[in-house]
């Protein structure tokens, strides 16, 4: 194992100290392992909290700031945060308008966020609503989930719901926005290599050099099938076809097309993939309204990529275009 770390047991706290040093505009609660917007709680604004196992950076901590999340909880690598962390995050961002929990559909995350919401409401009376993302079309159930996994659409939910919250929308309105994004988004990913969890010190699974895994999750879960390596044009078809088969993306105001690196795949390859994906979408009559290309929801050092399509309307596009200022995503004023 070759990694730029100290003790494998201290990767998460060491990284949090680095985030605090690099981004003084954020508050880092080292005891609870939280990354919090510097001006939180914002009075009268719905607070947005997300989180999950570490190793998916910039998700979630890299998306804390104006226009996106108010706080993120960092679990151990590929391990859900505990309810106490989520409770502390909820209290830290409660500005009097309620708090939205954005939860990826993994059993530990769902259970722990549910417990934290109940504790927060009992202890402080804050109203908490949870939205669970489940956009992965690859498999119905997996090692870590009942139902579909929450993957790439989570980034888009956090951006669009964050914009809605910054506009002063109510908790129910922000939650409805998050649900709308999840309901209209679909994802599919592939791995060219396994990843190596620091504490394990060896690859999570064995993947021969001449094969790839189609439909993997973000924790190294197995996918639909293992197939021989293929050109990018064929790989793009393997990822996009199941997405298009699951939801009609034609018509309306088009889609946001999100091509994501699993961590080790460089941008040059992502753009090769995007070119192939754009051609497939054009042939299928799907209009691309916006694009996002880069490493935004990763799986440590896994080589591979994922594709997320979000069917949009004018409202979702305006919220997508709204200013955002976080470590991992930044544009606008």
C-alpha cells in the first residue's frame, strides 16, 4: 500500500486538521468530526446536513458553504457517522427554520440519521426532514443497502437544495426540491481497479488487469457483471443504456450530465468518456442543458467513473446556476 498518510488509524482526523488549515472560512469540530459552514447557524434559513463514510471526497465536507451544505459529518472510511455526530451537526446549523438531512441509501447512514433526527426533535424541538437518495440503476439491493444505492445524484441534490435553502425557501419546499432531484436522477458506475482502504492495507476486491466491473457502488461493492476491458465508446454505452432504459430523459428542458471520476481516473479520460456519452445522448434525443465533469463523489483510489443524468426544468436549472462557494464546487458571484 502506497499512500500519503501517517498512521492508517488517524487518516480521518489528520484530513480534518488539513481541511481546517486550508479552509479557515469553515469551522471544524474535531471532537464530533464535523465540517460546518463558518457563519452557521444562519437565522431563518433551513439548515442542510449530510455526511457518510470518509473516502468519497469532496463529498460531503467539500460541499459545505454558501449555496450548498451547512454541515457534513465525517465517518471512518466507508463507515457511517454515528448518531451523536449527526445530532451535533443538526444543532450547529439550526437557524430556526428546520433542518434537512440528505442521506445516501446505505443501511447504516439511514438508520443513524433517523436516530439523530428523533434525538434532535426530542432534545431541541427542531423540525427535521430526511430525504434519502437512491439513484443507482445498477442493482436493486447490495451488500450495504435495501433498495437502490445513493450515489452521484447526491451531489446534485446538495447543490440544488442548497440553492433553494439560500433563497429562503421553507423546510417542506427545500425537501420537495431534494426529492424532485432524486426522483429525476439516475446513475451507473464502473471500476477498472479496486480501491484500498487504509486500515485494510490491501485492495477491497480482486479485479484482473484485463477486466472491469460494471455497476459498482462507491464502497467497492460488486456490480452487475465483470466484463473484458473495452474502448471508451463501448463502456459509455454500458453505462448510459441502463440509465436511459430506466427513465425517459427526452423532452422538457434537457438534462444535467455528470461524469464523475471514482478517484484515480484523470480528467483526460473523463473527457474522452464525456464525448462518447454526449454522442449517445444526442442519438437518443436527449438534450444536455448543463454538464459537470470531474472527481466529485469518489471511492478513494479506485480507477473508474460514473455517469449521472438529471432531468431538469427551468426551476432546477436556475437553482443549479445559482452561486455556490465551497471547497469542492464554486461558481457565480
